[in-house]
C-alpha cells in the first residue's frame, strides 16, 4: 500500500467518514483563519486519500492532488500571515447565524433524503462529497473576505477533484482541477494582501453645506503706547504747620438807601 492508501484506510470507515463531515462543519462554525487552514488541509487530503483507497487511484494522480492542495493552502496561509488585518476588514456572519444555517441544512437533508449517488461511488462517499461542497457554499455565502472565499472554493472543488480520476482516468481532468485550485488560491491570496488595513476611529465634526463659514479673526491692530508723563516732585514746605494767611473775598457793593440819596441832593 502506498502512503496515500494507508492514510485512506484509516478514514474509509464509518467513524472516519463522520470525522471528515464534522471537520467540514467545524470550519463553518469556528470561523478562525488558523483553524480554517488546518481543517481544510486535513479535510481535502483525507477525501483524496479515501478516494485513492476505495478506487485504486494511481499514486502519481494522488500525489498531484496532494501537491495542489498543499500549494493552495500554503498560498492562503502566507497571505494571512503577512497581512492578518486583511482577513477581518469586512464583517462576517456571527456564530448564531452559522449554527442556524448548518442546522437548517442538516434538518432539510434528513427530511428530504435525496438519495443521490454518483456513478461508481457508494452512497456514503457521495453524501460526504455533497456535504463538503455544501459547507463550501456556506462559506462563500456568509462572508465577503477573500481568504474565506478561497477556503470555500477549495471545498467546493473537492467533489470534482475526487470524481475526475474515477470517471475519466485518462483524460487528465484531475490535473486541470489541481491547476484551477492553485490559481483560485493565488487570486484569493492576492486579494487578501490588497485589503486595506482598518483605520482607527477618528472623531470628525461635519457641518451642513449651508452653514456659513466663520471668518478668521484678523490680526489685532498694533496700539502705539505713549510714554507716561514724568512725575513732578515738589519740595516739602519748610514750615508745614504754618497756615497760609486767610484771604477775604471782596465784599459786594451795598445798595444805597433812599435816605443817603436825599442827603446828597
């Protein structure tokens, strides 16, 4: 057995399939970029190993799938490492909305039970591939971040990556799918690096357009200061206790009486 088939033999059981399905759901619920990288890498490599074990995929094709998965995850991881603020520049759906979406998806699957099965694939394999694709669609629909969109596209291409070497083994379609995964991861990594860093909130005072603009205060006119008059010092009197002679006001002329006029006459 090749190393790929050995890893697939551990996961190609009931508990292994449930582990991969729970891993896909945990990426949507936890919504953390480090866990998204680790979880998506384990999920995609596990699905590829299960397909190689159950269908006898050549080791070269499986190695090509592993290489494309590792390169795509590495590109997204480097973009998140060098520009971590670009991941959270846009708001994502909260955990309650993600939990409700997953619950609705599970309940609808349980009630409807479409029973779709791909050719040459068992029912359990088909359900796993459909579940991984649905989790990728949830990631695409609940975010606007290029990083999580890249993770969603990688999960969405997982069913095509597994079906291509089984249905068309000699067409080389699996190689084109691997190239598409690398290109999509490269584009999403570039968009993550191009995201602007969040700016600290600044208090801005805005005024309506019709508000008159206050005139700027003009320079105060210069005031010319005149020198104060020099104080005049008087010499102290030699005899301060001596009072000045009293002056009498001139007496007013008294009116002449009638008798004095008659005497003159």
